[in-house]
């Protein structure tokens, strides 16, 4: 079986590849990509060799549904998504299955078993209803990231966004600090991505080039030199957290709700 993985999180892609190999070592991942543009070209030029596509919804350069406005692709698709109940019916109608992130081994096995049954019985995969899926996503475009994959040694786990005390960047690596322990985990995102559209702006604020904080983690706000503000968190955290001068007014407005 030849598969394509279209996924914008490197850790999620790595985890899915590992799970596929555990399910069946004979599965061949032909290619993996994180963009609509790249996936469109690969799916169009390799459709004769592809058996199955695992397709994330939100990619680095847009929604994966854009692929189907550019090419006609009749082969089976399994959606991998962080979107929950409101969209599942549509995903179900427009694919052989859907997998909620973080993908569980038993659910992946069930989806692959269903694909094998369809292949044996030579049942055509459902056609993608581009308009339906696009409408559903546009109606719920303000949903934010619910979970983050983190790497702990050779293991990959996930942490809920509600656990995030803050995020910080160091040497081009982004870390998630969880509450209440203050433990840090490397994540596969940048602060720019997080503050742009992945985090709820009512809950998280980027106080500087290095830090994003969760309002529920702020214990105290103190005056700091040059009309800036220093934050004290309610978790163990040794770094000094100072709101940049240019962000101070917006930060006060954010605190004020």
C-alpha cells in the first residue's frame, strides 16, 4: 500500500508514520508534505501509484480542501483533524474515515481495515464535496488549537492547550511550559504561528519577541524600568518576564478584557 501524508506538524507526521509501520510494515509512505501547493502537485502526478492519502485540514499555506478545487482526485482519503463533533459528519461523508488528533492506534487500525474492505469489495471511495466542507470550515474559522504534540526522548505525547502556562522561544526553538509543574516541552511551532491564529487571543498574549503568556497564569503585574511591566507567574519559572514597551498599552487593554 502506497500512502501520502499531508500534515503541517512534523511530530504528528513522524508519529503517524511510526503507527502505520506498526500496523503493517509493508505500508510504503511515498511522500509527506505540509503545504497545499506541494500536495496538489504530488497527488496529481502520482495518482496512479497512490493508494491512500492522510490529509490534515489546516496546512502551512491554507486549508487542504483547496486541493480539490485545483484537481479532480478520485482516490480514497482519510482526514486527520483537530476539529470535533460539528464537522465530523461532513468529514465522514467526504472520506472513507476521519481521525481525530492525536491519532489513536486503534482508530487508525479501524480506518485502515475499512480501506482494505472497500478495496477488496471494489467499492468506490466517496467523492469530495468541496463546497460542503469549505462552508463548514468557514463557519467555524475561529476555532483554536486544542492540543500540542511534544517530544519526550523517543516518545511523542500531547499536552492540551489548557495546560499551557506560557510559550517561549530560544535559539529558534519554541517551548511549551505547562502548569502547574512548570515543565517545558519542545513543540513544532514558532511564536509567530502561535500568536497569529493558533491560540485564542482572549486567553494568550505575546508580551515580547520571546514570550507568550496565558492570562490564567499571571499572578502579579509589577512596574518595571522604562515604563515597562514585569509579570510574576503562579508556576515555577526562573526567567524574568517583561512586557515590551511597545506592547504595554495593548497588554493593559487585554488584561482589562
